[in-house]
C-alpha cells in the first residue's frame, strides 16, 4: 500500500509542473508502484485471486494511459519510460 509520503515522492519525481497531480505521467508512475507492490504480495500469496483481479485491472489501466500518452506526446512518453523504468 502506498503511504502519503511515498506517493508524494513519486509525484515529485515525474510531475510536469509544480501543482501537477493528475497528468498521465503521474498516474502511470503511481500505478507502476502499486503494480510492483501488488506483484510482490502475490508472489507470497499465490491463492489471492481478488488481488490478482485488481492487479490485472491496474495493468490494463496503465496500458491505456501509456497508449494515450504515446499518441499525444511521444517525447514525454519516452522520457517517462526512462524515468519509471518500463519497457515497451
């Protein structure tokens, strides 16, 4: 689970401007962190199917956000992929 301090640190790392909290970059970075946390949880708890469903929803949401960002601004997309450490 993301605490308020962890979330604010993630936002500060990828925000576009000073008051940015909802840009695609921020949303993708937060989703990526949540996905990583949930994936590690599922490695320990293999039978937790409710969390697995949530993980799949988050992955699909991140994918659509990334597709949108890539279409709108390829420069911002490539910069975000490098910052967050995702592969296409």
